[in-house]
C-alpha cells in the first residue's frame, strides 16, 4: 500500500491509487466470499437455502460485543438459524435501550428461546476505555454504563495493580451486571412466570485461546433479584 505525498505547484497531492485498489479488492473479496459460501452450502445440501428461507427457530439469544473477533456462530460452532443475535459495544444491557429490549422481547416471547447468553470477551476495548478518563466522543455516554459497574465494584478493582488483570476482571463483572440487568427486565420476569425453561447466562470469551468461560451466574428465577427489582404480575398490581 502506497500513500505518496507530492509537491506540485506548491500544493501537496496525495496519491491514493493504491489505497483505492486495496479497498476495492477488499470489498470485492466479500462478494467473492459470499459466492464461495453459497457454493459450499449447496454442495453439502442442494436444498440448504430453500430450508433456510422457510423460517427460524433458534433456542439461543446471544447478546455480545460488536468486536469483530467474537462472532456468535463461529465461537459456538453453530449454523445460520441457530442463534438470534444482538451486539453492541461491550455487551451492555440498558433498560432504556429500545433496540436491546425489542430483540429480547422478540426472542423470548415470539421465538421462545431457552437460553439468553450475555457474552463478553477479555481484552474488550470498550471496557478498557471505560477504565480511563479520556474523552472519546459520543461513545462516552455508552461507556458510562461500564463506569457505573466499576463504581459498584471499585473496592475489589482498586486493589488490582496490573492493568490487564484489572480490565479483564471488569470484563467479568460487566458481564455479571448485564446478566443481572437482563433478569431485571419485565420481559424476562414475566416469561419466568409462564415457563420454567428459560435461563440467562454470563460468558467470557478468551481471545488468546478461543475458549469460553461460563461465569457461573446462570439464573432461571427472580428470587435473587432483590425486593425492589422483583416485579409482581401485572394483574396483581392492577388489583391494588
Ligand atoms: Zn469488546
């Protein structure tokens, strides 16, 4: 890749021809990759796309980080149609995020998924950024949610002197808090009143090994939420 600066008549011109070529090649590679993927699927099963187009019935909702290194299907060895996915920076679940709530509601009440997995990953850039006092722009408002997790656990985190260890522990604590946030939603609590086959889990992916660590915070009951977060049935409230 070449990016040459030339002085012409006192003006600086930048030769980006090679850059453009690289970008075009990279873009075309996506189309080419798609064609190869279609061919491979059809070689395995001539009716693959006919079946895929009929509908989906995934048993899992994945709430993960937007980081390009943690795609839900590849990490879990699953196929298209098996995992419903929502991703955002640092896998944050905020009760005012209509996007996340809409995905959760559809997954739980229409698709009837059995597992909701909040999946973070060690070395998360969003979590690391939240541990600094630098200003990054609009994203600072999003990272505030992680700073709040830090504040909840500062007594533990402040004792960790190694920076990487501190980031990775906050990654784990962030996942745990987001699992808690998902469980606090009326979507999950109302579903628990109707069925017993819905669990919420917290995972962390280790990019250095590819392996998933189950944090052991799985829940299928509102019993551990605490009094003010546990909601009554809507009709019980109306009766008061
Ligand atoms: Zn991340």
